[in-house]
């Protein structure tokens, strides 16, 4: 005995139609975004050959913040720059055991109220990386030097 087949509407596409094309498009978009993120990260670190460490001042115990960290830039396996304002940045050094820092897509920093101290941690995925040093970055001087280097022939 034959089982009856469900009736289908000839004006509708089958449910699987177009899926391979959508999947290929999604993969292409992800690949382009991943490559652009890698390129922008490299451009920030190597831009004009000036390093954040060249503009870092003497170590401090506390960073006072008016809000959250606005952005961050990986510098090395043990260092990152956090931005707390347009012209306010801090070079943080963390323990060497923080192995995913240079590959992280996002980080967060624990805070004691409205300040960051050496007792706080940089959170990278599942890792809690202890801060060993905090140094202010002279952002205005760094920007002026980058501008001068770009303007030089």
C-alpha cells in the first residue's frame, strides 16, 4: 500500500532552496570581516613605527576613570593599552601567563569603583590576568610625533 504524499504548492520554493547560496555568502562575509580586523589590528600596532612603550611614563598605582574602558590595543603578549578617553591611555603590563591577550577579540578590566589598580584584573576569555604595572601614555605627544613623521618627506 502506498502512503499518500503531502500536497505541495508549486508556486513556493522547496524549504532547502537558496540555502547553499546563503551559506556561501555568510562565509564570505565572515572571512572578509576577519581579515579586515586582522589588518586594522596590525596597522594600529605598527603605525608609523612609533610604539606606545616609547610614550609611557613612570608607573602609577591607580587609574581614575569616569566610566568604562573605551577601547584597547594589544601591544605584546604581556602588554596592552586601554583607552579611558580621547587623549587618555594607559599601558598595562600583565602576568606572562595571560596567553590569549594578543589574539583576543575583546577584553574587560575589573574595577574598584571608578578606578583601576594593580589589584584588578584584565579579563581575556576565561583568563583573569593580574596587572603588574600601570603606566600613563602621553597620547598628545604621540599624536604630534606621528603627525610630524607623516608630514616629513
